[in-house]
C-alpha cells in the first residue's frame, strides 16, 4: 500500500503559511499524517509521491490511498474509512453527511474543499479528497462513496445564562467519535486542536470508562496505589521523561505532558496536551488547551480552550479564551482576548404578543478567500499569527486576526483591537527612533507576495 499526497499551497490566514506547516495540537499537520498512517498501517504505508492536483491520480497503478495534505483526520476516521472501503473491494472515496451535527457545525463551516453530492439513499453528502484504490486508478464514476459518521455526543461544560447560551439553554459542543477537517482557516486549527482534539479525547475516554468495567477498575486501582483522585492518576495523566511537577500543582486527565517540562507551584491543568521543554510557572491556569514545544508561561497566565504553537511566550496575567496563537510569538502581560459579543439580538417567544428575549450574535471571521463568514459559534476568541510581538494592556474583540509579523504596542490611539490588523498596520512601521523592517524582519509573506517576489527573482536571473 502506498499513499499519495495532493499538495495544497494555499495560505491559511492570518499565519501566511500552508496548512501542512501549521501546528495542530502539539505537532505539525505533516507529522500528524505520518503518525496516523503509522498507527493504522503497522506494516508501513510508503509515501509514493506528491501530486500538484487531483487530476494526476490517473498515474496510480497499484493499491494506494490519496489525500489532500490540508486535510486533518484522526485515527478513528481513517480506520473506519479504510476498513469499510476494503470490504467493498472497489475504489472508494470518503464522504460525510451534510446533516451530521458535528460535521455541519464545524467541518463544513468556512470550508471550500468539499464537493456536495448525494449517496445511494439520496442523502445530501460532502465528498472528501480522500480516496482508496485497491488496484490502481479508476474513473470517478466507478468510485463508491463511503459515508463516515461522526457519532457525536452533544456535551456541555457549563450551564450558563441564556443570553450566552444556544437555543437549548446550554453552551455545548458536538464531540465526535471520528473527526475530519479541511484546514483552511484559523478556526479550523482551533477546531482540530481543541473541539476535535483534547475536548473530544476527554469525551471518548469518559465513554470508554463507562462501557468497560475492567478499565474503570484499572483506573481505580491506580488511584488507590498512588493515593490520588482518579482523574489525576498516571493512567490518565501521562508525563514525559525529565519533567518536574511541583507537588502543589493540580493536574486532571486525560492530559499529556512532554519531556523536560517544568510545572510550577499552584498550577492547574485540566485535560490539556503539552509538548516538550515547556515551562509553566506558578499560578497558571490551563483548561482544554494545547501548548506546543518550547513555550513559556510566566505566573498567572491563563489559557481556556486555546491552542498555542511552539516557541511562544504568554506573559503574566494574560488571559486567552478560545484563541489560536502562532509560533515564535510574544504576548505581553495583562492582555485580554474576549470571546463574546456583548450586544445580542432580540428574538420573539411564542405568539406575536409575547415578549422577546435576547439571544447571542454568532461571531464572524474571514475565510481563505477573504470573505466574511458566520462561524456558527456564539463564543470564539481571536487568532495571532507567527512572529508577532504584542505589548501589554491590550483588549481584543472576538473573531479578530492579527497577521504574522505584526507588532502591537498599546497607545491612546490603539488599545482596543476592534478589527483585523494587517502587516502594513504594524506599529513597528511608525515608531519614532528608526525601528523598522530591519529591526523586525518579515518572515511570513502572503502567498501573492511570495509569488511576485519569485517572479521578480527569475526576471533578474
């Protein structure tokens, strides 16, 4: 079995980088693909090559799997698709139901790399660029769709006042057993790392314990031997070599902590994934978040459903809620990233004479084509790109994007970030004293700028 990758060089805003190079959770999307295929194909699934477009599939002559490299899928999704495809003995293509609650809410929002169609029962489906060929390429007319269900469970983490809640009165998410996303927006990075990542992992572990009594007894036995609460045992909290954890830190699983990390006194960690060489100082609070390699969180920094990429610093007293932060970025002290639009909209209840109630406004952000789209979420933070420098004391409105290489310094003119900030609006262009491009070089250009620079280089050559 070989696997072939369809390249996708489109940049994901605001990072100005293809999806394959972005960190999802604690590892890049490319490394994630390697791990998923290695986990399923124990005897190996050799990389056959890369295609510039899906049309090049005609060159495949042997058993193969083909997928677009911007797709993120978990072990369970790949296993379900391949097993059911093998049972048919024919060429197959992965698909999802459009009315599946998890895929409708998260996967299809802001996405354009899906083809809509119908299955044999005339159900509306979205075809995914993930194929299985048992005997080489065949025409698309001969390919069977394999509809992969999410089997999602709707779970809420708080009961909240109805002015912030969904229609049912709870702030809930659909947590799938099998997940897939096309990484085209920072929102998809958030969904893959948090909702389909650590949050779904916790849900699956909870369901597994409920359904497997012997495993529940195993966790209980660890709790008795280690003299810990069940969620804090080594069965649910995995710690890498060389990691130092202060005795007063409170860690609840399922949580993974990498090698050579430092967890300081009074730290609270609940259902998180933490990479290698991460320092989390005293009093930090992390819930349902991911922190990639070589990050530093000084005292009292707080992450809530937030994904942080590698080599990043989140300074003291800064609070990030439902955000994504790129690599090599510094976020100064005392910053607040808000996640909720304060002014809702009135909605009638019952007949025409009934009183109205206020419901939250869905947050909007830009897709890969620069179009403003409804995300479908009433609470959502912001995205900060790579190589950014954010000063202290700033407040960010929900759904905003800070482009890579931007410098922001709090000033009387700009302390509240009400809209997206592009590189051309970075404060380092205007600071008196000569600070400019040479002092903060640009590392992540937009795709059209890269293509223009490459064309000019060829002309000079």
